[in-house]
């Protein structure tokens, strides 16, 4: 029975591929002590399938296509944060992470030489400890055989578990205190008792408001209306105030009058509050200050709901497909306003295949360009670097003429996760037989080397960053996650720190460290071949 199943899977590579994906995701959902392998389980199920059915080899570029999808989606998502991280504190963070990654590579090479581990296995151990699929592909291309896949598979599990354990113990020792995560949107009604001057206009009152506060509506003579800077205000009028924190709302109320019980909110005969999905690409990647509005329709954008966060509108804020905009609009113009924004949920899963196709073409072409390195030879960014760099640039640009390069987060997650599963399943199936043979001989040794490599990276980032550089702890968590790479580590750090700083710093570090790992692996591989 087992022989017939093995024969069937071995002669049907597409069956083997989707079997690895389906079973891998099922295994990845198993949680033990709050730890699960997640998408990484696809790799290990693929190795099992490859070991039991050695003929099940996935030929062609399918795995590489998956890797490109994964890296391109990462770059598009983090482009803006990455380039912001190249200045200010982000520059220090990147230098720290680079030192840690390079030091871990030197540890891997040193221990590999001491214990006579093949270079391909050593580079794979490094890639697995850093949970870097891009570095694995660079090692496979440079070495020219499947050895890196074996080292990668052995060291990968601790590459995920190790940083989480380190962050746990470091946090217990550091005992950091974080400010509570503020809500991003507060709404209140203020009845006017004090004005800057007699006959003051709404524009004059607007000029006195603190940053992060806007006037969304005015109630005057028993009617609600949209804010007009030329409108003359009087005591007893009411203002609908939107603020990014409660203290600002209280400050405005203290300066102008007192918080009321919601006269504007109860009366929607003149103006009303509505939420619309942004589903027209022409409205995306455009500054709100330049956002086209329909003629003869007065719309006041009150806030933008982006997934789980409310964003206050500012002149530089850009809408994305799938955003929900909260607007104040005249009651009779609701239909026209809805048509303007599109208001369909489908937009959250859609993106331009034209822009994705062109972006990936540019990425592949960049990856093919030879880069001369004195004393080494010629390296390329390859599949692991070219698409990522192009995507980072396009993610920073956001729009070029009619082309919008960004994509909604749900679509981005689907693209990158599916691409990663294709790559991991392919690598696992194709390396299964070699994995079993090698692990039975030197598996524990390679695992110990992987532990040393991983601990080198995390120790340098956490200890130097915390004690020497005095990096804020929530920033430091993001740097450690970006250096080690796996999103599961970031998810754990977000449970430690109730701020958005780990996310932001991860976005600053992860892309640049991916490029460092890819180029380092290539340079070491080329030096060994030339020697």
C-alpha cells in the first residue's frame, strides 16, 4: 500500500506540491506552548514527502516564481518605512543589525571549518538560522547543488523558536514600561461660550486649534452644516470636533466652551456621517490635499479606517484600496458621495496585475545585472534581491502616472503567503532524500552550529542595543525581529510591546538585512569556488 502511494506521488509532482501545501498548513496550525510552525511547516512536510517519494521532483521555475511573489509583496508593503529608516535613528538600527548578521555568518563559517562541515551545508545553516528564504535561494544558485536546503531545514526551527526565547528572557530582565497605545480617533461636540473676538469666523477659530484637531461640522440656528471658514460664529453655536487624542479634545473644550451631549449627532436632516470603502484606484496614492472630489458635492473626510487603525486626515495622507473613509456629507448627496468612492468590499482583494507584472519584470532584470566586487568576482542580486529592491522603490513611489504600485493589505498577504508556500514546498520536496541521508550523519552538529549562529545575532542586537546604544525597548524589539527575519517573531514582540514601534522598526530593518544576507552568501560562495 505504502509503495503504491509513494509511486503515485512520485509520478505526479503537482499532486505532491499541493499535498505539501495542504498538509503543511494543517501541521503549522498545531500549537504547543503557544508556539506553532505556521507556514514553515510546509517545508518540513515537503521534506517528508520528498523522503518517502524520491521521484517527486518539482521541475521548472515554479518555486522561483513563488519566491518572487513573496519578496515583491514584502517590498511593496514596506517601501516607505524602509527608506524612512535610512536616516535618523533607522541608520543606527541598520548598522547594528548588519554587524550582528555579518558576525553570525562569520560564526557559521568558523564552526563549519572547525567541524569540517561542507560549505553548502554551512551556508544553508546560516540561511535557516536567519529564516531567510532569499539567502537560501542565493546559496542554492551559488553552490549549484541541494546542500544548502539540508542545512536550512535543520537550523530553521530554532531560527524561529530561539529569538522568541531570547526576547522572553531579555524582557523579564529589562522590565520595560510602555505607554498605553492611544486610540487614534476621538469625536466630541463643543458648545461655544468663548470666541477669539466678536464676530469671529470659523476660519479664525480653526487657526487656534492644536495639531491633530479638525472641525467636522457646525450647528447654528437649529441646522447642521459643513464647515465654512467664512461662517461667522456666535455663543451657543456647536462645533463637531475630531481629534487624534482625548487630551486635545478636552483642550479645545476648555478654550472655547464645554462638551455638549451631541446635538449635531442627533440631527441628520441636513448633514450626516457615512462610511465608504475606497474601491477606485484613481483615488489611491494621491495626497488628500490633491484628492479629486465630485463637483457640486461637499464632502468632509473625518477619518480613515485602515484595517484596525483610525487615521486622522492630513494633507499628506494617501488613501489605499480597501480603506474606509468616514465622511460628513449633505444628506441629499450621500448617493453621489458613495459613487465617488466606489464603496465595494471587493477592492480589499484586488490590485493591478499590470503594475505587479511590470514591477516583477523590472525586479528580475535588476537581479540579472552583474555587480563587480574587487577580489571576489561578479555577483548579482539574483531572484532574492532584484525583485525586493525594485518593490521597495515602487512601494516608496506608490504611483507613477496612471499606475498604482501598492496593493491592499489582504491582497498583499495572500500574494506573499502563497508565494512563500510554493517556494518552501518545492525546496522541501526536492531536498527530502538528501535531508534524511545527511541528518542521520551530522544533523545534531548542524543544529548546534545553527543555535550558535542565531544566538550571535540576537545577543549582539539585544545587548549592544539595550545597554550600549540605549535604544528604546519597543524599537529594539523591531530591530531584533528584522535582523532575524521571521514574522512569527514580530507577532510575539507585538504582544510584549503595546505600541506600533516594533512593526515600524521591523519594516526598516528586514528588507536591508535580506539584501545583506543574499550578497554575503553569494560572496562567500564565489570566494570558495575561486579558491
